[in-house]
């Protein structure tokens, strides 16, 4: 799971062009939106598309469940892992 978290951190940096941030700067448990990385709804769309392209996961439109999956890198990794093993 840790390798998947590292991949997702790299996807976040690459897909959102976060040039000043390194993979090691992102805490897996830290919130991605508002606090933490400070991402916004446009970032969420771009990140969702990047995850869909990379892992083939289906990200539902704006829902409580989707917001929970995008809560942190760790939550995203768990979501991707669960989708890939179904």
C-alpha cells in the first residue's frame, strides 16, 4: 500500500503541476483540500481524471463518498486498491 501511496503522490504532483512540492513533502494522512495541500474542486477533477487514466478506477461525481475518498493520499490509495481488486 505504501508503494501505491507514493505513486498517487507523484500523480498529484504531475497532474496538478505542483512544481514546488516533492513526494516527500506530502503526508499521506494530511488533508488534500482546504488545509494540507490546499487543493480545490478543479484540482479534484484533474486528479480524478489522472487516477482514472492511470488505474482505470471510476470516480463518481460529487458525493459524500467521493469526498471521503479524496480526503487524503491514504484514503485515495485505499480507494484505488479496493477498485483494482474487485
